[in-house]
C-alpha cells in the first residue's frame, strides 16, 4: 500500500488530514489574529443562525409542549401578527436563495419563546 501511494497509483487520503482538535485550535488562532485573512459569512448561513426555526417543525411543537393555556385562537393570531413585524423575532426568505422572487417562507428566532412567555403560563 505504501509503495502504491509512493508511485501514485493510490492517493494518500491522510495527506491533508486534520483532527477536529487541531482544526478548532487553528480556527481560534485565526479569529484572534488581526493579520489573518478575513472571510465573510454567506447570507444564507447568517439568516439560518438568526432564524433557525420554521413554524411547522420547530415552533408549533415547542409552543404546544411549553404552555398550559396555549390555544391557536384570535389572541394567538394577534400576537403572531405583532411578532411577524418584529425583525428580531421573525423574518421571511425565499425558499430557493437563487430565486429571490420565488416562494417565500417565514422563519423564527429562538427568542420568540421569551415573548410568548409573557402571554402564556409555563407548564
């Protein structure tokens, strides 16, 4: 195997291997180094960090599980309208980042639960 790698018949997959520990150590050094090359995060990545939850899969089950007196009634709808206007709590983005005029979907910040805590009783 070693001979095959040396002769170029097989690629050495461990040639550029970096352990997670050394990778994060390098990453930490780069973040702290003012002379390091800067990089810009992708706008999709930034959006997903800020608004990780969608309504159906993450927010709705958490609301049902978290509050005793929670109901999908008119009071809830009024709260959601208020929260949808607040960019700190929710925002809308295209489902396909390459088609900005396409179908949009609303996503929510994890901080929205703090706002619901003010209006509903915790279990």
